[in-house]
C-alpha cells in the first residue's frame, strides 16, 4: 500500500518529500502549499525525507515565513533555520 504524500491527522500536517525538494531561497527552505490545506486545521507541520524529519509549529512557520506565488500556487516559504531537524 502506497503512503499518501501528505495528510493531516490530529492537527499535524505530515508530508513526505525528497531532500532535493527544498528551495534554495533564504539559504534553503521548505514550502507549504496554502491552496491545498487550511492552516486553521493545523498546529504543527512535519516533513519527512529519506534521511531526516523536519518539524515546526504552525505559529512559528507563519511568524518566520513569507508567502510567495510559485506556478500559480500560494506557498508559505519557511527557512530551514526555523525547522527542528533530526535524523531518521
């Protein structure tokens, strides 16, 4: 059974990404597609790659990130320095 690339459970947005999927902006960033989720439903964001787990609280992501339009989609861009990173 294939895992969904993204899901929300108990207020936690979990997304599976490739490490190469990070943006180079702001010294490296993860983006959250605001067109695909309702931030009101989320209190924590977790990205899982092949090697690491990245975590950030929604309020911190909003405070330290910025909104940018990429390919017609509204994205919240959050610099890697604001995420907690741990090895798998």
